[in-house]
């Protein structure tokens, strides 16, 4: 009962399974919108508007149009009044962002702003890179769990290096722009959060390249193994130890190298080679 009181606000019970930690500090929402530099050409996608704290700030900017995608229909009493006052600058799609066809959003988003739950962050960013970037999305400003934010921005030779972080680095850049304490959310989460700014300006079709995605998935499949051992599980070329060590030597990489140690240029060269043999 105590727990329910703590998690219930204006008749709505926050759902832990949907990662519902709502922003209660308007200054953070305002900060995000100011730092997104929205102008009259921008079409924004907000994933998981919740009770609309960030939504209202986005609408107060100059942006041309706002799409919001929310899975929890019980939040309608919070979002519908915002739609009514939006002067046709906003549309709400009720559903799971991971199954909605993002390519059908019209007009296509130029920027994505969101405070998103931990469990959908990685697949959501892949969806955005794959389906929205080729249509014109160039910036993402995302509030994430700090640990995940660090993974997206991880440098080579760190344990946080990941396929998605490497892909973002090859397509542009990601940077933690603000750390956020738990007390700006309700219910208060146990972990710290961070706002990550992602800019995409090159290799716009990379995330839909299946050879690239497969290479990274296979290379990181077992993190404690060497890169060569992981690749040998899938690519016949790497089953031949002589050929493998000649290739690694040519790429100026030691035979014992692990996936997390490669720079984005190393990945680029390895991918060039794999594309020829795959
Ligand atoms: N943006 C609001 C804020 O800052 O107060 C809410 C943020 S809350 C961390 C995450 C929101 O994402 C919730 O409203 C939740 O219902 C929604 N959500 C969770 N999973 C979703 C999914 N798969 N598709 C769309 N929305 C989702």
C-alpha cells in the first residue's frame, strides 16, 4: 500500500515494466530543448512522452512538427489536452516504438528527443539509425541510464566498447553532455542518468548494412575471446591461422587483439576486407 501511494500521481500508477520514471523538474526538459537547438525546419520525434513534461517544452520551441510515440494508453488524459492546444503541430501514435514502422512517419523527423527506458534503448537506437537516418534524422538528444550512456560513448580499449557505440562513431559522434541526478524523476530511480547528444553526418546507410552488423555481432559475441577466435566461428577465412595472422599483421593488429581494442579505423579496414570475402 505504501509502495502504491509512492508510485501513484494524479491517479496514474507508474509502471516499472515500462521504465516509467517521469521527469518532475521542468528545468531539465527546458535544458534538453534549448540544447537541441530546434528551429522552424525541425520535425521532432519524441519517444515515450509519458505525462508530457518534455513534450510541452518541445512544442514551446520553434519546431515545425512533433511526433510522439507512447505505448501506455492510460497516459491519454495527460497527453490529449496537450494535443488539443498544439494547433495541429503534434500527432500521437499509441503503440510500441520497436514495432511501429518508423519509415512511415510523415513528415520524417530531423531530430529525436527522448527520455527512454533502459530496456529499449539499444534496439531503439538501432531502429533510428537504420530507418530514420536515411530519411533525414541527423541529431538525437537522449536521456539515458548513465551506464548505457557511457557505453554509447566508449573509447577503444575500454570494457564499455560496443557494436552500437562503434557504429555511431563511424556515422558521426556521441557525447555525454549532462549528468542527471535521480531526484529530477518520479518515482526516483536507483541509478544516475545522463543526457547524450548524438550527431550523424556520414555513412548514412551503415546501420542497414547487414555485413557490418554481422561483423560487429560476431566479433563481440564472446568478449573474453580474441577477435580472431570469434571471427573463426562464422567466417571460414579466419579458420586458417596463417592467413589470419598475415591479415592481422597487415592491419597492424596483434593476433591476440580483442574486439574492444579496435579503433573505428581498424573496423573500417577489417570491414573492407570482410566485404570482399563474405
Ligand atoms: N518523457 C517522459 C518524461 O520525461 O517524463 C516519460 C519518460 S519515461 C522514462 C519512459 C516513457 O516511455 C514512459 O511514458 C513509457 O510508457 C514509454 N515507453 C516505454 N516503453 C515504450 C515503448 N516500447 N514504446 C513507446 N513508449 C514506451
